[in-house]
DNA sequence: AGTTAGACTTAGTAAAACAGTA
DNA sequence: TACTGTTTTACTAAGTCTAACT
């Protein structure tokens, strides 16, 4: 309570009990995962052709073939790496006979299979209401049975209780493993984690779990090893759960602690730009980028295992260009690299002279593919940060800068005289400033142009409606002047109201248009969900009388329940 | 100090659900 | 009621960071 400043009255779920260091729970009971439905072989009449001739595939080979057939319309089935990886893995599933016959992917004809799946999905769309209802009910039953667990004294929602079905791997960007077969996960691959005194979930009949363990130092319920990267996948709780909410709260508290010492840290790294030690200078310049530009830390990645993307510490010489002068500004650094998810980061930033000179130094005698910060990695950087503040790591700067930006922008942009839609536009703009800072992008929605046109025609229609209403008001006024009776006075009043109402509607539409246009390629969700201290938003809503539902939908309100409960209108990040 | 496994957060996209309208 | 555009949810890949190990 001292920490949250909430006083003794709060007995919210997320802070009712403190565990000793590292202990995550005392009791954990769940039903285990839901497996992907077994493969259903194609009907006899759906054919696969090799080299122009019908060929009946073994069940295993057929299953993998259907994965490819389902993706046929996608551009990546034309990519060489995808095809090569797919074919290699597909051949592993073939019988020796199939292997000797099928030697070239380009001779494979999946079009009939593809048509069949298209027809299937068409049929699914055309299903009757009753059939759809039945499916919905089945899903609800599954959720009810497997979608919840008991952790300590609470029934909690599980985030992903379904095991990922087999299919073809498609990484993002230019991924060297695209097209590889993601194998089917069996109970024998699964590790169950639950408490000893709980009812241990039963494996499907005829199967066994790989292991059942009782580790209360971790939060996951189920894990398995995935075959593409060999990494571990987990089933964990929903963001609305106590265990996630508490962690989220902690994250923002760490960022708030950074707020208290960020000036000192900034002074420190500016000093370090002058250090005799190259390692210290590199660390200081990198930290400056992380702080100023909200770059990610940039761990090393194994070459050939993933797409070639970088973060701050892994920047290479080829990713920046130095301009002593550009467009009337001095010491401009031009960044151009692929970050997480192969999203391009492109930015031209004027920097301080010392930073610029240091960068020139770091780049001396290097090839484009050499590391910019050759004496630095995330581990060195984070160790240093740890010394500056307990719990400080590179990512805290992103959280801190995102949240502080939201708070500043809200202060700056909110106009007390605005109505609610206009205030919400201001909120979205503040949110947008953060999304731009963090480089959260999205592909422009496929229907974007069309939807803008629709909105514009709505606006035009509304304008005409407004003009009509005004004309009517005018004539009613004239009429009232002549007649001077109650009835015509009343008519003027109601016409006035009508004009007002339409004006408001028009304004709302125009605001919506602006908002949408500005948002074309920017994704607000990621920052809202992961970087913005929700208490800032809650406080803002309280201060301006905006219903919280206008800012957070149901899921978001569940995730941020702790903040909605905690924050008052005077909350300061 | 470097390497790797493990656990957890952050990320964009596709599918599903919903809401508004013809 | 069917359709269409928008919002929400599901999905799972791709990061960060710690700790154990060498």
C-alpha cells in the first residue's frame, strides 16, 4: 500500500498476498491443453496430380500436401525458399514409393485440392443459423471446460489453451525457414505443470504426457518444444489474471522509478560520450539512441536461423548514414533498418555534435556489414543499467518514454471546451504520437480507400442535411415573427435543436475522418496494450468525464482492471 | 566472458464476431 | 434478412532478459 499510495482500503485481487521471492503460486489446477483435431483424409473425388497424372497419396503425405494447397493463393508459395523448405519436409513424410515418384515440386498440381478447400470455406459461410449456433455452443463448451484454471484462490482465464495445429511455418519478413513443416504436437510432447495437491489433468486415452511437474517458480501450465527453432512454447494465463496484472503494474512502477533518475542518467551518458574507453563511448551513444528514439535493445541472433533484423546494439554500419548537413539541419543521422517483425525503421534525426563525431569514429575502417557498436552487446548494456538503477533494463526506456509522452501529449492536446468526440480525437492523437515514437506500423487496411470514400459521402450528405435544416429554421423564424403565436415559437425551438443535432453529427463524422486518415499506417493497439501506463488514461477519463468504455473495450478493461480500480483523476505517471 | 535454455513480453495479421444498413 | 464494413479476438512469431553453465 505504501508503494501504490492507495491507502489501506484496497484489497484488490492483485495485491492480496505477497509471495517470497520467486514463488508464483501455491495451488494450480487445470484441465490440460486441447489438441488440434486429427487429420481428416480428403474425399476420394478430390485429386492430386503429379506430372499431369492422378496420384493417390498416403495419408501422411496427403496431410502435408493439403497445408500447401490451402496456401496456394498466397504469394509466398511462389518464393523459392518457401518451396524448397516445404518440399524437403514434405518428402520426409512420403512413403519410399512416393519419394521416388515425386521429385519436383513444380510438377505437383494442388489446384483441385485448393478448389475443394475454397468450396469448403464457402460452404461454411453459407451454413444455416442453427448450424452456426451449434458450432458456437461447442466452442463455448470447450472454453468452459478447458479455458479456465484455478490459481490459488481464483478461477482464472487461460490465454491459449489450444495447442497450435500442424501446418507450414511462415515467419515474418525474409525468413530462412519459411515453408518448413510445423509438426503435430502429441501428448507425448507435453509437459504439464500444476500443483501436487491438484487434480492432475488426464492425457487423451491411449496416450501419456511427456512429464508432469510441480514448479511453482514459473507461471505456465503447459509447455512443449516446437520443431522450427527448437524453442519452448507455453500455455499461460490471460492478461486479466492476477499474475499478469501484477507483473504489468510492476513494469509501470519500474518505469516511474526511471522517471525519478532519468535526468541523472542522461547527464551521465553525455559525460560518457567523452570517455577514453571506446566501450564506454559506444555504450553511451547506444543508450542515447534507446532513450531518444525508443529503439529496442537488439540482442544478437543466430545467422540463418531467423530473418535478418536488428535493434540498437546489433545495428550495423550499413544501417545508418551520416549527414554533416541535411535540409538545413546539422549532424543528421539517417536510420534505415528492419526491426522486430521485419518492420522498417526509417528516420532522419539531428543529433548532438559529440554523438555525430563518435559515430564517425565507430565507423572508421569498417565494412557495411560490420557491427556499429563492436564493443557492445545487450548484456553489457543491461549490466551497466542495472548499476544505474535497480531493475533498469533497455526496455524500460521504451515504457518510460511511451508513457511520459502520452501524459505530456494529453496535457497539451486536450481542450477543455471540446465535446467528447473531439476529446477522444485528442486522446487518439496522443496515442498516435506514442505509436510513431515506438514505430508501431500496420499494413494499410485493404478497404482503406473505399472506407474513406464512404465516410466522405456520409459527410457530404450530412452537410446537405444541415443546409436544409438551416433553411427550415430560417423560414420558421420568419414565420414566427409574423404570427407571434406559441405554436410557431415552439416550431422555431425544435428546428433550432434539429440544426444543433445535425451540426454535432457532422462534427463527429469529420473528426472520425481525420482520425482515420491519420491512422492509415499506424497501429495504436500495441502501445495501448503494452507501453502506456493505463492509469494515465483512467485519470484522463475521470478528469474530463469521458466514459472509460470510449477508450478501452471490454478485453482491455479486463486487462487494466487494476488501473481502473486504482487511479484517481490526479494520478501522475 | 561467452553461450544457451528458459520464461516471459511484445508484435502484426488473419479470422471471427458484431453492428449498421439496404 | 442478407450484406458489408468495422471492431474484436485468436493466433503465434519474434523479441527481451535472466540464470545456469562452461
